[in-house]
């Protein structure tokens, strides 16, 4: 908060932090499953300002609606949420099409082919322009600090820069950035890079992604790169490229005091799932997305039961999979595959009273997830590729008993910080199965040692530090520009 000193703050993201739905008997407010929202929302609560997002609940897609501009969180009114409504056609092209069938697989390199359609690209350009206009309309000063979030808005920084040349634009790319060869297949690579270089600061989760971005610019644009300062100068503008590992807000003592004891969480979860006391469980918590490595994880569970039949009847794997982007064929096919594999494993190793895999394919609120995190013997985060991944950090934050084992993919950004986890290559089923066995047999003292150390890391490198570092860098930049303008 101190970094801003009265400056105006505007956040832009596709996903909104609260969804207002009219039920006929009043409005219910929901929270979406999104790592981005998990991270940015506490920052907005602390700083206030305006958050501009695509409205996804009930609302009038046309003219003025009561949900167009609301104060949130409900009852607290810390900041303004300004919604932009899109037609079905626009959402199909900009969000489902170019963002999620084009950029998402392009940047994740999870071996799903990106699809590039001219029409999607035109919608994407149009919607980026509409959000840029909204930023200009919302801005009360000529030099606001604008935080642009993610791959839905690659063109936004340059569009804002054109209208508000004195704005400080911080763009954060929440997903990986691939190497130049991989990125190079995008037909509009130049426009995308030019759009992003309208940013004052461009952030990625890891140094590795920054390096990939700088190399991509070097390959496809005529820009001046100063590796020593990590800056890129293109036309009139200079962009500082830096890594800012995102995180979560560490739960306060008051919040922790409301949590049920771990033993009770365990009891409740086992009972709900029809498992006997003492049954061991590992969990996975993800959006139902092909980048998360859910299939490979199921194969590892199957391999564990093959290699160590002593776990049959005594251990189950529980996967929470929040429905996501389900209107896309690729996602539906993936969901079918997971359901079939779950059924097959259950038929192979289960019986009337024992189910080795529980697939809970529905949205869970954060309290229910917290209970599950506390009940689990192990948490499997085995993404094939992930910018950061916040589930592993949420799991660690939930374990004030310092027990439970984290199994973490080496291809998640989080692996760079959380080396006390059991780090695995999710493509290597044998290795993941062995890690699972190890987690279930790990002595308590070792669990405690690893968990205590992980908790220190996440506590210290929390989301306020993520935002704080970015805003401090932005503050320094603004100061330098003011001084230079005087010369
Ligand atoms: C990732 C992306 C976010 C996105 C989230 C959920 O975390 O980086 O931008 O909000 O997935 O996906 P969705 O398409 O439902 O917003």
C-alpha cells in the first residue's frame, strides 16, 4: 500500500473476482476457480481502486445493468468492480478461441495443438481495444498505475500507452512463456510482442520465462535488448522484464483459529467419502484442464497399487476437478478420458466397499478445499507445465500441524521455490508412483521437517511481497521518469 502513495490503481483481468447471480429470490455471490483471482484479490482489498473484468454472471450484456459497477467484497466494499459484458460471439472468439485454443496451448507446450483462426484473432483485437477504452474511461488521472493480467490482454499495454502515455503499465503473464521456436508458430507473433512491449514492467513467474520472452523478442522484432538491465527498448518505449513469483495471502491467526483440528477434518472427509477410519488419502485439486497432468497422476496411482498391493483397500486418491472451459472440444474429450480411466482403475482394484479413485468433478468453495487439504496424507501437484501453481502453496498454508507430504512437478514454476517437496517428472509414471509410496511411508519427523521449511518459504514469499516488489519497481520507474522529464 505504501508503494503507491495516493496513486490511482486499476487492475484489468478477464476473470472477475466475484460472480453475482440473480436467482429470482435475490443475488448470490460466487468465487471463481482461478489462481489469478486467488492471488490478485487480497492485493486489491489492501490497496482499493478499480478492477475491470469480463462479467460472467447474470447481467445485461447490452445496456446499463445493476451489476455493471459494484463495490466488493460484498459487505466490505474495499474496491470497485467494473464489468464489461461480451456477446456470445465475442466471448467465443476472444476468450474460448484465441486465448484458450490459441495462446493457452501455445504457451504451455503440453502437446495439445494450438488452433489459430483469423476470426478469433479479430475478436481478440476488438475486445482488447474495448478493455483499453474502459481503462481510459475509468482513469481519473493521466498517470494511473495499471495492472494488466494475463494472456487475454497481450495487446492491451500498447493500446493503453497510446491514450495514456504517462501511465505506468505493469503486465503480469500468469502462464509460462515458451522458447522462440514454439512461440514462432503464432501467425500474429509480431503484433503480440509489440502489444506487450507497451508495458513499463513485464512480469513472469520465473527467470526462465523472462529469458524465453527476451529471446523471442530478439528473434522476431528489431528491438534493443540490454541483458544486463533486463530491458527491451522498442520504438519510444522501454520495458523492464523481471520475474515476480506469485503466491497466496498467508492465513491470519484469526482465520487459522476458525479451522477444525486436523483429526476432525480427516474424520469428516473419510466419513463423507464412505471410507473407514485410518484410511489413507492423497488428493489432487485442479481445474479440469489438460495441462494439470491429471491423467499421468491416475496412471501413477494405478502403478502404486500394482507395485505395492499392500495399499489396496487401505489407500484412495481423491481428485477435485473444477469444471473449466467445458464448451471446448479438447476439454470435453479430456474430461471423458479422465472419467474412463477412473472407472477402469476402480474396476480393476476396487470392490463394493472400496474405491481407489474418487473423482469429484465439481466446484468446491475454499472452506471445503481447506478441510480436504488438512485431511490429506499427500497432495499431488503434477502439472505438465504450469506458470506457478497455487494449489501447492494453499496446501502448505493449510498444514499448521506440519504433517502431510507435497508431491510437486518439476515443470511447475513453484518447484523453483519449494524444493523440500518430493519433486517429480509427471511424464515419468514410475517415478511419481514411487514418490507416492514414499509420501505414504514417510516418517513423521521427516514430514515435519519438510513441511516446516515449506511453510516458512510460503509465509515469507507471500502475495503481498509479489505485489509489493512490482509496485516498488514501478515507483522507482515513475520517480526516474519524473526526474528525467525535468532535465
Ligand atoms: C489460469 C489463468 C487465469 C485464469 C485461470 C482460470 O490460472 O492464468 O487467467 O483465470 O486459469 O481459467 P478461466 O478460463 O476459468 O478464467
